[in-house]
């Protein structure tokens, strides 16, 4: 079948790389793509915000499946318009995509379905938010309600810092995303990510991972979209995964279906493993970035066929999704200045980075003539496999060290929790 992939980041490069290997994929298009994706797919100059143009392209090129990588087109309802035109889509419609598009939407659903999560208050004004702090103790967790590119979360150690952060949020720090703010109970424990595929009824576990959100080593500094990840996350034991499916993911899918807004696609649950069991921190309505990169490295299935089963309501025909027993680890190479204003235009030479089986996924790159240069905050995802987290880490950093990127930087401690547990 012909497939159109929407997106241009590292997540989409990983998806393109895996889709191109699928026996069921005849032709792969990508819009807008990037230089790495161009190695796997035909790049199309198509604006995902112009839904009519996307539908028209699919009709003209016999596209049978559209894979929507980023969250913004999902929240904007691209899935609805494609489905209305009779085109299969991997990704949820607009309303269920609010699991990511609105922190308050997710919290309210958790309350209705009795899904374990932290206590919360939704606020729409600075005065209400400031008063709501009385219901919580430090540290204070403040979240812009809407999409903020993974950067709309502030954990304030003191009341004074919380009030200042709220003033910034309602003052426009995150644009429209901060028009409402959700204040949450701080959950103590270790974070982990759980992924599942669903066609709206059947739910199929699809791997675990841990990522590193802070820009600095030792998990310090401001939050980012993610500086690296590894999969699987052994801290999510089989027992805990069964608990997550039973108490969090399945009730979410069931509730949305029962309310007339079935969820189809991948459901990414960000979890806190507390002393009282796993609790939901947040949902994403698409694959994580860079978690997708490590999942795709380990996946041993026809990805296109799995996605079509989600889109067509036939996921129940799959008993499991098979993954390699090895560990995959990815290191984000970012441009100096990230997560603030990144330095663009830095020259990149990948050298022999992929010589020993590693894979470099392009996240924020462009071609300047024949020269590869940085064109974003997170620029490359250097990914490798190993028999353990330690082995995967060593292989990934060996590949990192083979790359010339003078205006770039990376953390050198990705996977540190699991590496420590292995020693």
C-alpha cells in the first residue's frame, strides 16, 4: 500500500525508517520530511494544516494509510477530515487527541474513570491559580493546559517561585497553551513510559522506555522535549505493566469509546512509579520523541501492517507485538542554546557514526548545498543497541564521538539509572 507520513522530526525519521522496511509498504511519501527521511521516502511539499490539500494528495496518489507523527495535526483534527474522505489514519481524531491537547481534559477523564493520578485543580485566571496553591504543598507542579512542545511544565520548589511561574504562564510565556493552567499534586517516585496500540477497543502493549527531560547531566536544568531515552525500562516489570494496562490504559480506551469518541492509534502513558503503585502523569496522543527511536530499533514486526490494523479496527487479530530482547539507547545531539534559542547553521559531518550498526535519526537538520547543517534545537538522535543498557550506552556514545558537530552538545549520562542498577 501507499503510505503518507506527516512530520519532520526524529520521531518521523524513525517511523519512516521502519515503515520503509515493511513488506506491506509499496510507496512511502513524507511531508515535509527532512534530509534523513529523504533516504527512506519521497518528500512532498505539503502543509499538514491544509487538510483539503492533504486529502487531495492522498486521492491523487492512491494513499491508503496516513501516519500522523506530531501532536499538533492530531489536535487540529486532521484525522477527522481524512477519515471523512475514506482514508485510513494512524492517529486519533480531534476529541480523543485532547488527551494530549488539554491537561485538564485528561485529568477530568481520570476522575470519571477512577484512573490513578495526582490530585489537581484546573484554573483559568491568575487569581484563581494563586488561590489554588493553598490546596497543595511544595514542590508545586504547574502545567500549561495546551500544547507547549513538551516545555509547558514547571516544578516550583517554593510558594514564591510558584506564584512567579504562574504570573509568567498567564502572562503569555507559553502563548495560548497557558490560557489555562492545571496545578497538580507532586508525585514522588521514578518516571517511566508505557506505550500501547489500540483500534478503539483492543489494546496491545507496545513497549516501555525511560527518557531524560532535563537538559543537564544528573537530570538538572530546564525541561526539554527530551535529551535521550532507552528501551525497555526494566523498572516497569511485567507485574507493573499488567497493572498499568488494567488500571490506566484499558479504562481510558473503554471510557472514550463508551462516550462516543473512540481512540485509535498509539497511546503513550507517562507514569510515576509511586510507593502506592503506578500513577498517570500525562498522556501523549502520538509516539514519544525520542522514545519512538528506541522502540523502532527494537521492533520486530511489520509496522505498516500494525498501523493499518489500528486504523481498520482489526488489531484483535494480533496476539502481541514482538520486540528484540536487546536494549536500545538514543542520545540527543542538540544545538547550543537549546532549550532556549538554538544556534542554527552548524555544520555536521556524520563520519563513521553508523559503521557498527548504530543509526543516526535526523531531528532538526537541513541541507545547505551538499552540506548537512543544524536547523533546530534537537538536531540528531544517535541510537544503538546492546545486550544491556550499559552496552547500548557505550555503543551510542561511540557513534556520538564519531560525529563532527562543533556547535552541538549532548548529555553524557543517558540511561544512568539502569546503568547504575546493572553495576
